[in-house]
């Protein structure tokens, strides 16, 4: 009997294929890397969310591992190249939380465009300032979407009824609906939304050189990966007037306890800018996406075991 190890909290939907196919399930949502060391050589499947990094040394110990399934979007926590060398299948469930991410981004844009954060706080403090809270409309604005996979497509689909002009750029999967070059986005974008994975190409992609290519101020939204843009770059864009609105769900370092004094100082300056909205990496984390992600993975796992893995 083959064994799958689950080291993160997941919805019960993910267990269905293993019940059908007579696999043993080790469900250890509180596992640490050290606590599963002795199990690694004997497992055939691994399901992980964001517990720890799966590096080359881990994979070399996993002598019988056939697949790694990530209950989330993106594979930057896994040494995909090493897994490929060892013939270990690696996949995620990007489809499972694309609706959640798209709705979150739209929510952040509406907060910024309607000045909801500012007006809410003022009314709570008995300040009635209509003119000071005059907003701006999404209709007629141009949004540049960088990365046109599941997340980018879900966002474009939901933004179309708002009457925005949509420009989508993806180096590897160009959009046929809203094709654009980066030059088009630099020239025309009022809003920029990031939906690329974290790779060696995209790490620190949004830097001063990148920002200086925009022909007009932008609202910048990052719900992809924090390391795409540093705190220094956020601060630079705001100070230079390139960024006129900032919506951030992901940070370069999300372990706030390890922030340096410089990190805290930069963030103090960034958050003092009124047109900002922040959330703690929850864009794709809804009650519905929790189940959808597991269901997507369950379907992929069942198909893999049935049709691709050796019996």
C-alpha cells in the first residue's frame, strides 16, 4: 500500500482519491520538517501548503516520492528543477483560488478609488467632509495585468463589466483577448496588477528602473508574491509620485518578527501615505477557496494516479 503524507491543514475533499485508490493517508497538519524526517524515505505522495521549503536535500531523501501537490497557488517553495531530475511530479491548485484573488483585488481597488478607508475613519470620528472624500471611477481607466494565468484571467473577466480598458502581458502565455506589450502598459496604464509567479526572473522585478518607465502615475496592486517588489521600491515609487495608490496583500518578508529596523522605518513611511491598503496574504484565502483548492488537487491527484503513475 502506498502512502501520502499531508503536512498542512487541508479540506477533507482532498482525501477522496486516496480512499478510492486504497492509499494510506498520514495526516499531520502540525508536522515540522524534523518530525517527518524518518517518514520521508517511505512516502509516495506529499501534500503541502506553506509549511516549509522542499529543497534538494529533502527530495534526495524521498526515495519513493512520486508527486508533490501544493494546496495553493505557485511552486516557489519547491525545488522544481530537482524534482524534475528525480522524476517527481509537482503541481499546484492555482485554479482553486483565482476567483478569491480577483474579488480581493477589485475590493482593494474600490477602497482606493472611493476613498473608503479615509472616509470611514473620518465619519467614525464625527468628521463630515464630502469634498475631501471625492473619489474617482474605474470606468474608462486602463489596467495593465502582468501575468495572464488563472489569476490574471479571473481578474480581467470580472473587471470587464466595470468598463476598464484591459492590457494583459504574459511573457510565456500571451493573452489573445487583451494582448499588450510592456511598452503598451508603461505608456497607457492607470492601474497595474501583478499576477506572476516568484522566479529568478520576477524577484525584485518592480524596481526603480521599472517604475520610471511609466508615463503617468499608477495605482499598483500586488496580490502575487511579496518578493516581486521590495519595501525600498514601494517607498521610492510613492516618494517620486509614480505610485498614487498602493494595494498590497503580500510582503517581501511576511515574518514581521524578523523585520529589521530599516524594514519598520520604511513601512512607517509607506503606510503614512493615505492612498494605501494592506492585507495579510489573504487574497486567495476564503471559506470557498479552502474547499476549491482541495477539490482541484483531489481531481489532479486522482487523474495522475490512475493514468500516469506506475501501479
